């Protein structure tokens, strides 16, 4: 019985070996290899395409960045000009020294801050104080 068992196991092993190498294995093996090659090639092309897409995106992003930077630069210079104009206008406003000192003592703020607030309210000490308290 022991010997018979060994023979049976041997038969099973032989069957397993002959199937892939036999009729089924021949076409599958060749077919499998043939199918694998284009698949590898396709993935390589896909990878290459991904790389070029990425490179193109980076180029687009950098040009967008340059455009954005110039837009921001233009806006900054415009804002700077507007600020300078505003400062000139504020500098023209006449303010009373006593109003300035009142705001400084009442609000406990620096002379510059008090002066700015007063100038922004065209020298009106009441409006300046109201704004500073809010």
C-alpha cells in the first residue's frame, strides 16, 4: 500500500508537469510572453507621457507664475502710488496741537498714531476720538 501511495503521488506530479508544458502550456507560454512584451512597452510609453505632461505642466505653471508676479507687482506699485497720494493729502490737513495732545493722552497712543487719526478725520478731534474708541 505504501509503494502504491508513492506511485499515485508521482502520477499527480507528472500530470501537473505535463499540463503546462503540453498542449495548453505551449500556446499559453508563447501567448503569455507575446502579450507581456507590448504591455511592458505600453507602460513605458505611458510613463514617458506622464513625464512629459509633468514637464509641460511645470512650464505652464512657471509662465503663470511670471504673469502673476508682474500683475502683483503692478498692483503693488499702484497701491504704493495711491498710498503716497493719500499721505500727501493727509499732510495738507491742518491739525491743532491741543487736539493732538488730547488724543494722545485720552487714548494713550503714540504721537504718530494720534496725528494720523486726526488727519484722517480732517482735523475733527471728535470724529477721531469716536473712531479710536470703536
